[in-house]
């Protein structure tokens, strides 16, 4: 994970000087240009500020856009294994990601689209951690079709992982006024950062567990573990 963080920092600094976004593909090919949007299942970039290219998450390692890093992560969806983009919130001994929200693919009449995948996400019971994606989100059309505005965006969700200690796990911070949700977040945090006594005490004494507090707890834990 330290190697990945170093790569992200190097590429973001290097491309920042040219005011360009970039996409790092699985074959380590770097596409530079202007990223126009993402629906978290694919990303749209004006490659070298010329032709628009749509790349699905399965073909991408990461991309850097508007000062944020996005990684392609795999999730179980029933019997399938599907890739989605997640925005990096915190990287370290414990990683925190956000999925959903933000900007969708913008509408355009540009016909110079090199690749347009056909992807459909229904409202089944599969998806992240066995939960359905919902929302009827889809990207369709033939190779000659231009990008369109999607019908809806997935609501923002947070996922946590501690490399070497199990898969990604959703942190239910949306309905944080719900006492059961608070108890669930508390249990997850104790599992991930409770091996440090000071952090364990902070988690046990916390009462809100909103997104800001959870992010700060993870940042503090990672700073201790450096």
C-alpha cells in the first residue's frame, strides 16, 4: 500500500504541473487529457484534449481528477466479480474510500468516442458486500453512440479495508442517527483500529460516528502506524 500511495503522489504531482488529469490503465499505459466525469463504473476522458474515450473500471488501475485519486476495486456481486471506482479518502494501514455521489458523465454531442461499454446495474441483491447497487444505473449503446447523461447517480457510500485483514467492508455512516448504525460503525472501527489502546478508547467514547469523525479517527490511527 505504501508503494501504491507513492505512485499516486508521483503521478498526481507530475500531471499537476501540466494541469492535466490522467488515467493509469492496467497495462501501465497513461492517458493524459481532461477527465469530463465518472459514474463510478467507467470514466470519460478527452484524451490529449482531442477524442473522448470511455474506459470501464475493469481496464483501469486508477485515475487522478480534480485533486482526488480514484482506484478500481473489485467487489463480489452474487457469483460475479465486478469492478467499480472508489475515491480515496484515506490511505495507510487502514484505507477509507467513498463510492457514489459527485458528477456523472456529462452530456455531449461529440461523436469521436472510441469506446462505449455496455454495462447494466439493476436492483438485485448482489453488489458491494452482498448488497444490491440499485438505482437502475446503466451505460449502453453502440460504439458510435455519444455519451449521454445517466438516469441517476449512486448515493455516496463509504468502504473501509485493512490490507491483510479481510475484504472491503461498508461503513454505514448515512443513517448515523440510528443507534443500530452507530453500534455497527463502532464495531467495525474497533476491529480495524482497536489494536491501539488510545484509538480504542477514542472509539469507545465516541457518540456521533459521523463521516467527519470516522475520517479523523482513521487519519489519526494511520499517523500512529507510520
